[in-house]
């Protein structure tokens, strides 16, 4: 099978490219990525272009460019990872998120239909459901109630996928995952930010009281679930993907410091994010029951491997944090940036 992966140089996308090439020897993967700030060709270092892999630089919003790659490659499946993904950035630039995440998804859907792509898989997020109280979990029947521009742009894409399936009978599957962690994650996200700052003995900025709760899923488990949904999922269905692994942000930060042998005095509380969702949690009963998927990583093993990866690959994240990211970091965490 030939699979067109959009956003394959980002965190989850690059891990999926590696996962697919290692675990699906009959697949050919075409990686279509614009290489924005979070898209990094270094994420696929060692993956050789050739018979089973090709990289094409391009924007999912650029219909002519997408059409060109569709014409050349004629993929049987499309997996749409391409997205602006950081909530903080969406608060600053909501239009950019709508353009990429919503309009881009529609461009991909339309051209996938035009070129007879057998299956379109939209990689979405649990954030489209909004926020939970102290109890309960998101199911596939939970109403969409996005609270950030990022979540709203992803919810719009999900609804466009639903419309394509209903109106045009297009074979579309949607996956919604909880927070991912693992190698190659851009260091604006919680776990790599805290690891890299701790390794540099810099302040660890924690929003508000740090009591926000997230469910954590190893990126390799997420990749396995996406492959299962692509191969065995039912057209028109949504599949929630979670790790059954809830942590308060502050407790997770303290755990990382313990692993790294660093003092909790590095924690610095900063003003909370506007409209910060308090808790997310995923009910993955459906994908377990219908597709036989379960996470394989324990959090202890996955987190240990992740910490070791960032320790061993310090030049990778140092190059990122010394570039454009530094300006963004200073703006976002102005109250602690001078201390760093």
C-alpha cells in the first residue's frame, strides 16, 4: 500500500513514518511536509529516500502543490498529521491555525476524493471535546466543545471529515488521542520543555497552580493505534486513543526532576494560560473492543526511555532552542525568561 503522510516531519508524524517503515514492510510512504518551525528533517535522520520512502516539501493549503503530489504518487491512503498544534501559539495566531488545520484538511479531503484515495484518516485530538470535571472520561459520543482556537480548528476539520463521509460517501476515519510524549517532540511541549530546561538548570515554568490533569500516551503506542484504525477501522467512525495514565502537570514535573536528580526549586509558577482546560481523560473502550488495540508502554518505561533520549540527543534540542524558538520562549514565559 502507498500511504501519503502529511506533516511527516513533525513529532507524531515523523515517529509514524519510522513506525510504518519498520512495521509495515509492504508499505511505501510519501511524506508531504512544509517544514515549518516544528517540522524538522532531522527527525527522520537515517531514513533513506528510495523505494519505500520519499519526501516532498509542500503546504496542505496549497491545492496546486497537493494536486501535483497526488498526480505523481496516486496514494491509496492519506493520513493527515499536518497541523499547527500548540495551544499557546493558537491564542496568539488563531487565523494561522484555522488556515492550516481547517482549510488544509478540506483541501486534502477534496483532492483525496478527486484522486480516488481509498481511505482518509484524520489525526485529531481529545481537545475537541473541551474540558472535564474531576471525574468522567471523553467517549466518542461526547459532544464537541472546543475551548481554544487550536481545538476549534481541529474540531472544524473533524466536522468537515464527517460531512465528506455523509455527503460524498468518502471513506474517512477520525482518531482522537490524548497527550503524546516521546522522542523528537518540539521543546515547547510540557515534557521536552521540562527535561531540556532541567538539563540546563533553567527555571521550569508551570502554568497556574499546576493542577491541570492530562492523560499521557507514548507516541509509539499512538502510531500503532493509527495503523490499526487505517487498516481495520470502519468508515465514518471515530476512535479515541488514550493511555489510561492521568497526571497532574505539577506532579509530572516533579517526577521528571526526580528522574534527572534536579531540585524542585527549579519550578517557577507563571500566569495561567487564558481559558486553560482543567482536565482531559480518554475512554478507549471502543478501539480496544473493535480493533484490539491496547497501549504497550508502561509510563515508567516510556518516560525513562524519553528522558534518556533527550539526554543522548542534546544537540538536537539545543539547535532548536537557540533559534527562532528562543524569541517565542521569551515572549511566552516573560516572567521567568530572564532567570534562565
